[in-house]
């Protein structure tokens, strides 16, 4: 047996170990602490280290990408020393960052992976006039229309009363030189001319000095996101997200609809979400040194209930059978009609939705994710407060909404919370001791469990045998983490001594049932959609995951509990907020807007509550991962390991 | 010499008089009082009586129509007894009514003398829907659009956010049966379909139960007039007039423009005129048992300043060289944008004007008076607070505005007042005694002189030699009516003992100068217009007089002072408020609206202040009636008599 020298960058001296020693054991001998939350089972990826010199054999590379491996990364618990090596142990927070599945598009500046001709409807046109004289007493508005026809090719121009009231003063202020801001459409008439709406007149300015800003907005039930876009370049100059101000009036859409139905509830809901959007507008404008009055267009996506509440349209029928919306494709409106604090004349495009529970956020997601133009059979899902699923490709699209309930948002779970500071977002359980390790958003003391934390926890409980496939406790595991609590059987994730509020954080039997129902609803949605078009689910070539949920979701664990279908890791792709990105495309491109309408009207909506096969698919999915284990071969293998 | 018996109906016994006796003398002998304000000179027509049996010779029939003469009417001072006759002496007030030139269209119910196809754009359409079901989850707005397409042939329908907010509730309230109120246009596309705007949805109503009201509005500088029209029949169901609420802020347009330019003046002016219109709307609706919310359309005419103030558009440039408006043809607006208290979705059509001082009231007048379609060379004039003139026919139209000033409205004249209760509206002066007789509006004691009273007075003063052609006093007339007052030479029309306020009512030399300038401006306008097209003024075949001024104007006396051209009485026609009538046509008829736009853009505007010949024409007209007496042959003849 040969000995080898293992040198850790964080230890002063190397250690000598025999061939075949695990790197994690070598670290222990060297006095180097490497976290192994999963108990050294090669599941959590938290013991990743970088071998900077020498060779070692990797038994497993779970959670490491081929690039990672090429760069020397290895899991300490799965790597065998077979020669002299030098090891770099990264600080813990660096690992966390590397492992986080958050691939938000926060750094998007120009659209990538999406081809569009970029036909912007906003225009700025410098106009010069012959001033009126005794020989030419043409009125101001006719003079303006003439200039727009001759100098900008606009056959027909609309103007609001408010702008008409100011036009004469502006023309004179600018010494008969102005820059006009217009929203231009191809004229319907065969003449091929343009028609449009005058949005602003700026006295004596040259075109390039007139900024044209646009807002892309996603109104999530939980979170509102705003991107501020320079529409002349397509650059996203600032973005910001904030809780939807309506949250205090109900966490899910149903409770918001109920609230909106009482007294002044609708007006209050409307003003709350407007408050949030307007605040975000202010924030982004400030960051980009823009004036809200220079924002001339807003494209807004959101689920159907959010769109109704934004526009002050009663959403009651969304909730009641036969579940119809008041409007799927709202007309174009002006900012001052909607209540947005941008230029009052700005065009507000409330993007088209499909049905009560498949809203504009989903059609925008289908646009921006490219499902509608791919040849691959694609499953697109957006699991936020609700779960919406689209199956299809460029040929056809079917969609449904799963009333997953808010369990994955942390609601309906005793110690549940939203994915915010203090939420446990990932959990590992040591297979031997049943002791958990967890990661907390923000890094401080935990306050509860968010959706991804719950999924992670449930998967670990299953893999370590704390619960069985039905979600029942394994009495045999015998650990003080498992106990009878106020609400029956529970597993303690964090003792009161570790938590922010001093109370234990547990998952109860009731919580597990809620989570089972939520994940079963979503998986049953996949099943019914696939059945509806007569296609086996495993024909799906890619799974695109949008929505804030996708930011934290650990796919492997989601497969373990049967929330996502059992497919190779590389078929899954996280796209972040596909809704705001769709709105962004619409903001920039007239063609994208036309495509979006096409998408919204082409998608076939399947009402699950009217589908006979849904209930069977749902009950079959009420197990971990599923009653039919043949659908989850990798989970079966992991369980046997 | 033969004697004849003259029998008066109001006397118990007949009188015997010789052949050749004047009927007025016979009346005196019989003890019958017949007023002769002009001193028996056959000018005033106030001694009209009806000969019911027998024959008499009429020396003159001034102010009697051929029909009157046929019916036996005769002037007592101009009629010679030549046989036994029976004479009916009408009560004084009956004569007054007959003589009043007020031919307002107060009794118009259906348009007369105007041919139009009556294509109404307002529609009410009963719609029936299949209610939504699990098999048909179409959203409400799409369902509504489909029904409008299938059941009303509308390819494209716009809806406001406010109506969209209510639509779903109304559809359900009506049990999926509603009547839709629409404003419909022919679609621009070649498809030949219709497009329109949804104005209202009424749950479960049958079409005939849904009233469709329209408002025709004329905003005069002094008076606002509203007609409430049942657009399904064309009937004017109620009408009302009221002083423009802006009067307290200035009597003429120039002072209003100045007021509007200061601080919140514009907003105040706007709200004042809106207050007047909304009050008149209430009044007319109440009379017709209509609800303001059932008024779906308003067509509004007014001079350019009034239109600007109504819409809150700064009118400043109207007043300053080169005198251009901010807008001649305002866009269609909604009632709630304009501030009218009718249905908030109602279409407000602010009618098109021509220039700063030839507004929509004139183009509407040209429409309703039929000038634009007659083959006769026509002079159309609307003398209210301003004087606008149109010359032309179906072939061409030229127009100008005379800054006549407000003298004819009673302003700028010491004892001037508006044509309201207490105003002296007609005056006769006895040629022998220089003693005046007058008629007062409302019949009570006089308070002042209105425009028609001033014209009448000036004409009488000229004919009786109280003043000469230059407006200077004839010292030789020697009467205590003529005296030196505080403002120089004056003629007393009413002694303080007769008046309401106990003070004398006079006309001063300064007043006469003001009146001369006002009438000269208007007559010069005629001259310049005729010159501009190279046509002698006496080729004019008809003179159509619109505006409130036309209600009281005594043509004969207006000719005497040289305000109107010297033409046979029958060429003059009084049309009353041609502006509101034009608005009324537009309200009923899409074709009329198209014609109005055509009229407004076809009229050639001549700016008098830029016209070299205007000043000459003006100074030539600063005489009574004119320096060139050959233009006024009948006046010359009257003066020689």
C-alpha cells in the first residue's frame, strides 16, 4: 500500500494517507472541516473541493458539471486518493453560490436566443414647421398633422385632449421645432401608410436627446417584477422586484378574488398592486436616471386574476364554475386610465391570457421560452403560487392549470414561509444519524421552511427512510428528531436553540399530506396533458421551468418526491421569470406582440376539473414519488442504494 | 263728395266720412285709438287694421306681406276710405306679435327644407348569448365581441375600460340577454363591414325600451342653447337657452381670452360653460322625462374661442397676430373627457370651424341654412356678439369675420343692454314732434336699449332728421328730447318718469359713433367679400340671417342705417339659431357630418385685417347709410320723402 501526500490550502501541513483513502477522511485527519450534510452519501454536493494538482478518482460527481470536473472539482466524500494531491477547500458561501439553481435573467441586456426583427412601435421624430403667418393661418393641430404626414409618413394621427390642450404652447415654446413621440401602427388601409397616436411633444429638442423608456412588468401573485428598458437599444437598464402589495389581503388568487368581491375590495386591490408597480417604476427610473414621464409604453403580464385586479375588473367569475374570465385579451389602454405613474399618454399593453387559470404570464412565458417555435416536444411549467403547464411545440400547444395550492409557497404548512430571508431553502439529512443540515436564505438563523426547502426536506426524508412512500413515518428510525407534536407526528428540522424565534421548526404529517396533494396535482397535470394528445410523458424532450419557483428548485429532489417527471438532468432548464421576459419582448417588438396574440389564441386549454382522467392521475400521484415506480426508475435506484 | 260709413268693431257706432279720408282720421272721429308711433308716415306698421268688408285704397303697404293685404290688412295712416267699410282693430299686443321678426325655430320637430338620408350612427341592438359552460369557457369580452359580429355585423368594436369593468356583471344580471348601445362607423377596410364603439350595455332590455337621446348644443358668447333630441325619430323633445356662465368674466371673446390667459382662468372658463351646458341638459331632460345617462351623443357648435374654452385649450393665439386657433377640427371625444354630465361614454362631436373668428357655429350655420347646396348667390350672416359673413353658393364659399364689437349686444353704449326683459327693442319717432314711441321686451318699463332698439332708433333719428348722414345732430329740429348731456349731445328716448330705474334713457354722440363703427365693419365685410370674388353686392339673390341677432332685427331699419345692403325685403330671410340647427343635423345624420367637414375645409377665409381694401370700405361705410348713396336708393328715396 502506497502512501500519498495530501496538501490542503487551508491547513499548514500536508497529511500522509494510503491509496484508496477518501478525500473527506484525509481532510478530517488534516483538521480541515468540510461539511457533509448528507452524511457522506454523495447526494448534497456540499463537500465539493478543487484539486489543483495531482490526480484522484471520482466515484461520483453528483451536482458537478463536466466543466466543474475538468476544472478539478470533486466531491470529498466520493473521491479516492491515488497519488500526491493539492486540494483547495472553498469557503462555505462560495459553494452555496455555486450550487444555487438561481439562474435568473438579472443580467439580460439584449435578448438572447430569440430571433425577432425588432420593429419598435415607439418613434421619436423631429419636426420643423413654417410658423403661422397672415398668409398661412392654418390651426396648430392641422399644422402638426401636416408635418407628421410630410415628415414622418403618418397618414392618420390620434391625439388625446390633454395633449391637444398643451400642443400650441409647446410648438411656440420650441420656436416651431419639436420632437414628437409617437406610437405607430401600420395603417389598416391598403395605402400602406402609417397611423399612430401622438404621445408627447417636446419643444426644441433633437431626437437623440429624447429618451424612450419602456416598462416590462410581471405581476405575480406574490412578487411584482419591473424591468426598465431603453427601447431604442433594447437594453434593460434597471430591474426590481417587490412583494405584491395585495399579499396582506390574501396569499393566493382565490382569497384575493374573495376579498375583491366585498365592499371596496376591488378598488383596494387595484390600488395596492398599482402602488407596488409605481414604486418599482420609481426605483428603476432612479437607478437608470430616467424620468417616469419618459416612459411611453408598458407591457404587463400576470395571471388572469392579477390582470383583472390591475384593471379594476371584477374577477368573481374566475373562481366560480364554469370558470371564465371577464376578459382574456384586454384592449390597449393609456397609462392614466390604468393608473400607472409613467407618461399619462403611454400605451399600456395588458398582455393576452388563455383562460381563468392560464393567464398572460403563461402566454408570455411560452413566447419568451421559445416553446411556440421549437421542434422539440416541450413541457413548459411555471410553478409559482399556482402551477400552470404547457405541453407542445411549434405545431400545437395544450395547457392546463393545476390547483396546486400555496403549499410550495410555504402557505398551508405549519412552519412554512415564503422564499425570503430566514427561510430554509435546502435540507440534507444524514442517512446514518437522521440529523439534518440546512441552508438558510440570507445565511442567518432560520424562521421557517420555504417551498424548495420543503421539497428538499421531503426528498431527504424519503431517501433516508424517515418516511415511507406514502409519507408515513418509519417508526424504526428512532431519533429524537421524530416525535409526537401538537398536530401529531412530526420531524424537527431545527431546534428552538438554532432558530430566530426560539421555537422548533418541524414538518408535520398534515404538512406532508398538503405537499403530497400539491405535487400530485402538478404531476397529474403533466399526465392529463400528455394523455390528451396521446403522447407518453417520457417523449418529452425538454422541460422548461419558469417562474420564481424555478429560481430555487432543486430538480433532483423535485424528481425524488415525484413533483417533476423522472428524466435526465440535462433535459431540465431553468429560465427564471419567463413572464417578464415575454413582456420585454413585446415591449421591443411589434412582431413579438403579434406572435403573443397568436399563442394565446392557439393554446388549447384543458379544464382539469372537467377531465375524467384527472382524479385517477391525481390519486396515483399521491405517493412518494408515485404508485407506479416504473415511472421513476432513478428514484427507485436511489431508494435501493 | 260722397260720404261713406266706416264701422269699427271696437266702437258702438259707425262714423260717416267723405271719400279720401284717411282711415286713421276716421278712427279718431269714431273715438277708436290706433297707435301711430311714426306720426302717420307709414313707416312703423303699428297702425295695421283688418278691413273685413268693403273696399279701401292702400297708398302704401310697408311691413305688410302680400298675404296680409289679401286678408284685408291695411295701414290706417296710409289707407284712404273710398266706400262703406267694416274695420277690425286688433289688440295692441297682437300687432306686436305679428310684427316681431322673431322667427326662431322653437317649434322645429323634424328637419324641414333640408334633405338628408338620416344615417344615424347610434344603434341599439338586442343580443342573446349562450351562457358560458365547462364546454365553452370563452371570456365575457370575447363572447360579447362574437355576438356583436354575428348579431350586429360589427367586425371591430372598441370598449372603454369603465365599461369593460361592468360588462361581466351586466351580462349575468341580464341572464345573458342585453341591449347594446353602439356608435357605429362604416369600417375603413374594403371588407365593407362595420366598426364601432360600445357605449352601454343594458341588462335584459328589449331594444324599444332603450331610449337614445342626443344633444345639439350651440355655445354662443352670450347665450348657450341646448336641444334634446330623440335620435330614433329625429324629434326635438325639449330645448332651453341660458346665458353663458362665462359672461361675468367678460362680455366678448377677446375679454374671455384675456381672462383665460391668467392663472386658473382657463379652467374656470371651462367649468363655467360646462356648468351652463350641464344645467340646460338637466332642464331639457327633465322636461322630456329623459335621464342624462341615456344621452349618448352630443354635437357642439360655437365660435372658435368658445370651443377652445369648452375643451380647456388655451385660446391665446386666436387673439394675437397672425390669429390662428389651436385646433379647428377637434377629435371626437368622450363625454367624461369633456366634462359633460350625460352618459360618460357618449360621443362628443366638437364641430369643425374655419378660422379664429369663423368657428363651428358658422360652418354649422352654412350647413343648416343650405348655403352650401343652393344655386342662388347667397349672403349668410350671423351677427351675435361678433359678425361673421359667408358669401357663396354650392360652387364656392368665402367667409370673413368683422370685429363689429359688442355695440349691437348693447355693450359700449351708455344705456345699452342685452336683448332681455326691459330692453327697448324698437323705436318710432314722430316726424313732426320728434317724440319717440317704443316697444319694450316683456312689455314693462324700459331699462335700456338693446341692439335692435339701437338700430331702430338710429334709423328713425336719420329719417326724421334728428341726425344727419354723418350722425351729427340737426340743431334745427329744436325739441327738448335733444340736449347737452354729461357726455355731450344726446337724444332722450325715455324720460326717467317712464323708466324702471327712474333715470332717462338716451343715446349719445359717442354711442352713435360706436354704432357707426360696428355697422361699418359689417358692411365693409360684405364689400370686401364681394370684391374678393369680383361680384357686385347687388347680385346677391338672398340674404340669410342667423344668430340670436336675427331674432329681433328690423331689416328695413337695418338697411336705413346701412348695416344691411339695400335690397328688396323678400330677399332677406331670418333663420334663427342656425348653429344649433346645424348641430342637430349632425346629431342625426352621418352624411350631414361629412358635409360639415367638407364645408369647413372648403370655405375660403379672408382675413380682413390683412386686406388692403377693408379700410377704405370701412371708412366709406361710416355714414348713414353710406357715403355712396347710390348703393342705398330706397333710403335716399325715404330721406327725400
